[in-house]
């Protein structure tokens, strides 16, 4: 199936709204998950999130009048994208946050635009234009500024976290390519809901091996984190991401995600008490410049 032609390359206010909502919901999900992991083990966190996401999204789709049936030809891509975008990405990001600081984990995860833009060249035939290349360079510069030179002198034992987060970034890029390669007839809520069903099954089995605290022992902050994680991140943002992929090219959609670590780091500053540094401010300027380069209106053609 040929790739979908993006419609969000001009003056399309909807794409800006989509990116703003996704950036807010996924950005603040990083401190939310960090808070949940203070009491809830990784497999249990993902089992709860995937199961709740499946029930809520498929239920909402049904109430909205959408058919829950998926065409037979769409199942292979649905499963492949779900394993990459949902299972591998979410599992690796939770594990990565247990091995390194949340702000650094978010930075490594959002090297995804590099891999997505590069993979889209041979797989989708997309060619990044001059403005997209400049935006990608600004975004990568911002991520490097956030990461800092300490990463180059880190001992091998400290590289496990970045390695896991790199796997999550590549998996997200591959999942985005898979979603972009075909024209979907199924509604995004239904696609996302069935992906959560598929990914919840192994997580439920693994969660049975973990020791979990009683519900009465969970702190109020953990309950708030769960509410944000399930409703805003698992349900709304994931479904809107597939809508965004349909409207934009892979390169545009990928670079637009560079706003998310800015929100994530800002949330860590406000909610987790991380310090504000000149490095953070410089990275923020670079990443916003990247998004402006990629998503700004194209000049009129003669």
C-alpha cells in the first residue's frame, strides 16, 4: 500500500492544536510515570495502563458509533505498529526511567526524529527539504545541549539506561513508519484500542510475578499520576498521534515531537524539583526553533 499523502503541510491550524495537546499530555506523562514507579513495579504499571486503555478506547469508540471490527488486511500492520509504538516503547521507557534520570531518559527517547526521518527515506520515499534539515539540526542540537558532555565520559555501567531508551526511540520510529505506509480504514481509537489489547496480554502475565502494594497504600500523588497516565497519555495522546501521522509527513510528525521533552523536562522542574539551568533554557530555544522550521507555512509558489 502506498504512503498516505500528508495534508498538514500548509496553513493548517489543526496540526498545531494536535501537536500542542500531544506535547502537553505526553510531556507531563514523564514525571507522572516517574511518580508511579516510586510504588508500582514496571510490569504492573504497563499491565494496568494497557488494560485500562483498551477498555476505555474501545468503549468510547463503540459509544461513538465506530465499528470495532478491523479489516483482515490491516491486522499485520496494526500488530507490528502496536508492538513497536506501545509494547516496546512503553516498556523500555519505564525501564529506562528506573536506570537514569527522567529528564535524560526523555531526551534519549526523543532522538526518534533522527531514526524516523532516516528510515522514511528508503521505506516511504520521503526526501527532507532544506527547512526540514535545518529544523532537524536545531532539534538535535537542543537534545545534545540537554544531554550535556557528561554522557561522553560516563562509565559502561551507566550506559544501560541510554541503551534501553535508544531501543525505545528506534521502536517508536519503526512503528510510525508502519502506520504511515498504508491507508487506514479503521478509526484511530479502534486501532489504538486493539493494540492495547494485544500488548496487555503479555504484561498481565509478567505482572503476576511481581509484588505490588495494596491500593490503600498508594500515595495520592501516585493516583494522580495514574489518572494522567491512563486518560491523557494512554488514551488521548496515543490516538491523536495516529491522527497526526495521517495529517503530516513522517519527517514533520517526527520533528514535532521535539516539543515533548521540553514539556517533560519543564514538568520535572515544577513537579519533581529538578533545577533550572542555562543549558535547559538554551535547549528550549533550539527545540522551539526546530519545530518552527518544520511546521511553519511554506512560502507561496509562483
